[in-house]
C-alpha cells in the first residue's frame, strides 16, 4: 500500500507530532495514521492549505486543519471556542457590536450570536477556504453564516483595523498559533494598539493564547504587550493549555449578583451547558487572576512587537515541549504564600450562621460567636489533585491547593503552590 497523494503527507502534522512517526519505515507510520482519518474537505489556497478531517464512527469527530496544523474542532477545542464567545459578553453590559477575528470552525462566532443582546457581528477571515471548511461545523456553530446579524468580511485583520473607522463593544481575536508566520503579527503590541483604537470607550478586547509549546519569556513578552496597551486585564483558563486574556480601558466590573442575569438568556445557557458550564459559579472557576497580580512578573520584560517579534522566532524552539505546567507555575509564582483579591464583588453571601463563597464551592459555618478572626473553611468541592510530584494545577481544573480566607471585606484568595 502506498500513500495515495501528497495531501496525506501535508496533513500528517509531522512538524508538530514527530513522535508519531518514529519508525524505521516512516512511510508506513504515515499510512497507519492516515487509516484513522477521512478527508471531508481539502483545498489549497493563497493563504494556506485547509482541510477538514473526520474520525470515529460516521466521522463524528471533526478537525479543521490549516497548513497541517489543527486549528479548531468539535471535541477537545469546544471549551475554548465557546468561552471565547460567551465569556466576554457577560463581562460587557451591552455588547451590541462585536467583531471576531478568525472564523475557524465558526463555533466562537456562533456562540456570540446566541446572545440576544448582540445586534451586529463582523467576522474577519482572510482565507476563503476556511469559510468553505466551516460549513462542515454548521451543527456546532448554529449555521452562523446564515444569521442575518453576521457579516462576513474577507480581509486581513491588521489592514481592516487600520482602514476601518467602526467602533466595537467587543473584539475577539482567535487566530492560529503565535509561531505561524503571517499570523504572529496578531500577537504584537502594534496589533493590540490597532484593536484598542477600534473599541468604544467601555469596549473590551478578548485574545486567545496558548500555554503549550512556548516558554516563559514568550508568554511574558505577549503579556507585556498587553500590559503596555491596556491598563486592565484578566486571565482566564478555559481548559488545558489555553489562555484567554480579556483587556479593557476601564476596570473590570464583575459583580456576582448583577452577572447572575446573564443566565436568563436560554440560548446562552444552552450553549454553555454543552461545555459543562451550568452556572455562573462554574464560569468563574475559569478566572485565574487580574492584571494587578502580574505587574511584578512583567518588570523588565521586553514586549512582543512588529520590530522585535520575540514570540514568532522564540516559540518554535518549544513546539515539542510540554510547557503548560511551567507557565502556570510562573503565573502564580509571585503569589506563593501570599494573597490577592479577585476582581469580583458581592461574591460572598452571609446567610445567618453560614457564609457562602460559591465561586470556590466553599461554605463556612460560624460558631456560637463570631469573635475569631481566622475562621476555618469547610471545603465542599475540591479540585482534582495530581499524585505525581512536581505538577501544579490551580483553581477550577488547575492542580494545586486553594485556601480561602475572609478578611471581612472583599473576598481574598490564598493560592498555595506547594508541590504534591
């Protein structure tokens, strides 16, 4: 049996998953891998080679590939794709005009339009082939391109932002990975400045980034670029090695009680249900920290810019290195043994002899008197603990140990990064 055509080689992801093909007969290894997939779509275009691969019975598992690299899908990427669309909308009081940079599978754009408050969605996509490929995800993206509120724009994002004068409430940027030439300029300080110029006064920018395949200096360079342009931002971890940075010119307004109305929209609730987020509390589990906690981490760090594209040239060195745990530890390293305030108000509810902090799934039973200043928390819901030494997770889904204290004011979270 021979390899049928070059498209099989082009989509085999050899550059990222060389371990699959460590064999005396590399051609045989590629053939074995290709037996597990079907081509649902394949086309070579000016901006890249795009395909949709199907796996499993009836090709239920689908992946959109760009130049042999997985960019979207209906399985492992769903958490991130949905949260990119839903998360920023509940952080803005009136997200009427929204832009999504990068169509991909269309899931994020489809999630945006599940919110009835959105009146107009501009979708920027540079590749016509990606637009064609997104049709294979119509079930997952709610056939977003047929929605009358959706406006597809085939254009380069940087050029469009530079030429346009339209202002947006929310801009969501979800390009491909930062090491991809041509895409990497959507991770620079200059791009962030262009995006900021297209935001309304209370607008927010949402940017996807990855914690895997990049070392500490690359991640800090990107965050330094964000910090140089926006005075406020929060970091969210949708799942695994993905990071969402939500930036704004105004302090984030995260009032727990007011945000509860976010779930009154049945379309929003159903969309979040499919990624196992069934409440506002579970949504907050993905909040890692705010910009206040990263200031010291970024001191002296050079920003990722057009003239000094640190990430584009540095990140490829770590493509085959699992860097998630190290990057997460770096983010929380300065907090070890310390305390920091989450930017969420009205999070603690006092109920007679109980104090409830739903974000962390804990309750405190008060004693006969309230004279003690260091109450003991009863943990009702614990994060998974990894038994392997040297690994860390924090908050909802991240490994580690979380201790809550109540200084009779704003909620303070104490994150202990002790090794297991």
